[in-house]
C-alpha cells in the first residue's frame, strides 16, 4: 500500500497540457465581458429624435396635469394653454438638467 507519487516530469507535462485550456477559458471570459459591457443600452442625448420625443411627452403630461388641476380648483387666474406649455417646457428642461439619469434608453 504505497502512495503513488507523480514524477516531476509528468507534473510539468500536465501544466503544459492544461495551458491551452486555461488560455481559452480566460479568452472566452474576456470576450464575454467585452460583449456585455460594450453593448449596454445608452441614454438619449440632446439632439436625438428620441430626446425630442421624451421632452414632448413630459411637456404633454405636465400640461394635462396642470389643466386638470386648474379645472378642479376653479382657479380665477388660469393660464392659457400656450403659457402653460411654455411653463411646462421650462420645467421639463430644468428637470432634465438636474436628473439626466431619468432619460429613456435607446437600443
């Protein structure tokens, strides 16, 4: 009942035989990481058509909410729809400047 001892030459041969496997695994994981992190969706930026759609959506929701609120409160000093739209455009632009992370993603 002796223990089998692997000669030094065989251990070195095993290291050289495993090297292509280790290199291919490292390369595969490297390519996987590259593919994942370079193809992330990006947010729209000012000047894109998606950005204009995003601002228009925020403005339309703001105008709708403000008009509904002024009708509910029967405010005597109601703004015109045009004035409300200008106010909402400024509010949407300020919100976008202070919270750029809320912009939608383009794919």
